[in-house]
C-alpha cells in the first residue's frame, strides 16, 4: 500500500531532460506561512528520498542517466530519446507506490575530530557574540548534536548536515570568502558541513578537521554518505597536527 508521503509526492518537469520528485507538502504550507518546515517533516521527507533512491539503484530504469538526491527531492535525468516526461513520470509513480517495501539499513555513525577557533575557526568569536554566548558555549552546542547527512553536493564530498541546535542557527556571511581551506567546518542557517577542498564559500567557519572528506583512493570516495549520522569531537591543536601527519 502506498505511503501517505508517496501519494502526496509531486513529480514535476525540471528541464527538457529531467524530472523532479518532491516530497514537500508541509514545506509548501510552511513557506506560505513564512516559516521553515519542521525538523520532523524534513527527516520524514528525507527518508522517502533515501527509500526511492534505494529502489531506483536496486532496480534501475533503462534510459535514466543520473539521480541527484537533495533534502526533500530527487532530480532524475533521463535520455529524451527513450522517455517522455509523462511516460517516465508514470513509471516513477510505480516506484513511489513501493516505498513502504523498503527497509533502510541501520545508519553508519561517524565521528569527525575538529580543532575549533583561532586560524582554523575565524568566525567562532563572531558567532558567539551574535548569540550572546561564549566561544566555549558555541563549541559545546556544536559538539552536542548528532547530525543527519541529508545529501551531498556543492563540490564532491560536501555533506549537508542538519540540524543545528536552535541556539546556533546563524545566517551565511554577507559576502562569501574567496578561499576556504579544505577541512573547514562551517555553519549556515540550520546546517553544518565540512569543506572537502579549498574553495570559495560563505559559511561561517568554526574550526577545521584533519580528516580528508574526499579521496580518490577510498571506496565510495566520500567519507560521508546520505543517511549517515555524524558527531563532531573537539581536539587540540597538537592532536590536529598528529592526525594531519598520519
């Protein structure tokens, strides 16, 4: 029997060669009322995304070229010589009707060591001042939560983690930095994440990890995968140097 979320999923044209499957009904209502969707909804919607992704990976559709999962949606790119939007949409509805059959695997738990503040976290003091707490308070809040990997994007290996404790929710920088060092741990809105490579970026930087988030010699390439649970663990500068040199 189809789930409530699968029945309410929207299948929309995204381009001449792609469809967007969107589990966003509560998000749509929330936007109309000028407030963000609830954490509970976001987690439920993301579970539906991961279930659909699992079905499409286990039973791929010939002519579907790429799948791009996000927080509450999957972008499906297809060969227009093999599918029309309407025909592929009907085929995807069959998969949506089977979401209740999917049992997601137990999540993998990953700890990421972080050296906070100083040159590694140049925005730590400003974030603390914004919220009227000490830098130590920011670190305690950031390390207190277990974060869900909702999706990967921006650059290879960049995982969008949520959600931050309410006391840490902070807007992006007014203007992005031209260079953010690899391993930088940042926050933006109610999200946190780690920059895998040196790249421009507008997230507020709290610290840095010595771990490589993306490696070409690693199976799966990215340290983190969709559905993983992540905790940040504070380390000293000395431990950072040890791990970086290992």
